[in-house]
C-alpha cells in the first residue's frame, strides 16, 4: 500500500470541476484509491463520494492506494494534486 498526505491549496477546496478531473485521474489506474479527511473516507473513483468529504482550502487529506500499479498511481496522483489542488 502507498500513502501520502497533501494540504489543499485551491481557494475553493475540492469542488466539482477539480473533483471531476481527480476522479478521471484515479480511474486511469487499476489500484483502489481512497481519500481520508477528518475520519471519513471516500472512494476517489466516485465523484459524489469525494464531494461528500467537504474538503476546504488548508485541509490536509490522506490518500491511500492499493493494487497492481499503486506506485505509479501514487506518483501520478501526487503530481495531479500539486498541479490542480
């Protein structure tokens, strides 16, 4: 299992547009992807699950990846977070 943390920089937090892009990025990997925030977790391949976490600017999230391509998924998602969130 791969895991990393990221503090959201986007002034609007994780809202519909970046969440949709994030879901597409997570779906491009075979590994399962889970985001954890304040004790709640969501499947990163499901848009409404991500939006339900209500993540705002300055919140720190934990991303856990597990599966065949977890290392590539972790690297790709870290880059996505840095560029988009």
